[in-house]
C-alpha cells in the first residue's frame, strides 16, 4: 500500500508517493489554485501512472498548501489528512536539518519563513512576496522567457556585475563589517551605464537579486529565535545557478545555510511525515 502527499503550490503541485522498501516517487505537476476533490484524484492518478497502479493502492493522502484545508475528509473512499503548511514546512526541513532549531525558508511562488524547533510547535515568522513567481514574472518582463531552466542557463553565462553596483563602487571600499564586494544596489549600474548589458547579464543579476534578498530575509530572525541553522527548500533551488548564487553571497558562514534534499518536494514530504505521525498516534 502507498502513503501519498500532495502540496498544492501556487505555481507547482507536488506529489509524493511512499512505498515500503522503495524510494519515494516524486512528481511535479502544474499548480492548482483552488483544488477540489476531483483535482486530488486527478493528480494522484497522474502520479500513479508512473507505477502502473490505480487509486485502490492509496492508503491515505496528506494534503497541504493553498486552499487544501477546504477539501473533504475523504476522497474516493481515501482518508485525507489536512496538514497546516507551517507544520509541513518545518517537518520537511527537519528531515534534512543537521541541527535544530532552524529557520526554514520555503521558496515557493512567494516565500514563507518558519522556525522548526521540535518538540515545540513550529511558528510562522515572516513572509515575502519575492519568490519563484517573481523569478518567472521578471524573467518574462526582462528576458522574454518565464522558463526557469532557460533563465538559469542564461544566468550562468552572464555577469551580474555589469548590472549591479557594489559597496566598493559607491564608497571606494568596505563599510564596517560590510565588504567592498557586497551588493549596494541591484540593477543600479544599468541606470548609469545601460550600454553593453547583455540578456545573460540581466538574468544573472535577476538571480542575484532574488537569492540575496531571500537569504537576508531568512537571516533576520536567526538571532531572536536562537537558531542554529537556516534550511532552504522549494523548487526555486532547482533553477540552474540559484544555489551557487546563494553560496557566493559575501559574508556567508560555511555550514550555516543548508539545502533540503529534493528541495522542491520538502513541504510535501513534511506533510507526509505529519500524517504518518497522526496515524501512529491514533493507532491507524
């Protein structure tokens, strides 16, 4: 029998199928803003096609994200466990976090920041409208494409310094703990000197804008929450060059920022863990 989880994201719907003695099957499908019971069956069937079996093999389904809390308790005779997205995010991060408590940044269409600190309940801390949706929208506006793989490939061939201004550019050196190579103004150089800026450079600067902004947002609550690590998850991390952009941020402390395994599916995997725990507690 199969335990399943579905994370209804704004851009991507993630499905995880878990079978005893086998690796999880991970399937990414288009986003569903307002999922219905029929949508749950449909995405499960799409994923089950990979195994050549039908819905009768599903024992239960954990659902999270979007408006999944409005779904019924059963679909086609299958029990649904509605898992709060904060709990699913924290549980997914805890699977890969080397130390806890950890600040967890879920980089989806937007970005949600939670604190994972078991056995205490996780708490949603802050959020940001910057995320994968920003990457796709600005990619379309600036580069003429919303294909994340293409944006990443362009960025890897580009030079963000042709678009950005550094602290050294503005003041001639570093300022206190802020080094001269730190970004002072994303895209600030384009306004001064637009000539010679290539499409690839714009893509590199776009990745840098999003990566550094989200990293700084994740860093904000670290001291207040006494966190011992930051864990990043979400499909944005699958974009070519995005992880490298984060890792090259000036001032990065080696080993403090971690990337979840299969980051795009971490929230769905977390929802599945929460559902298994509920079943154990209820004796199911």
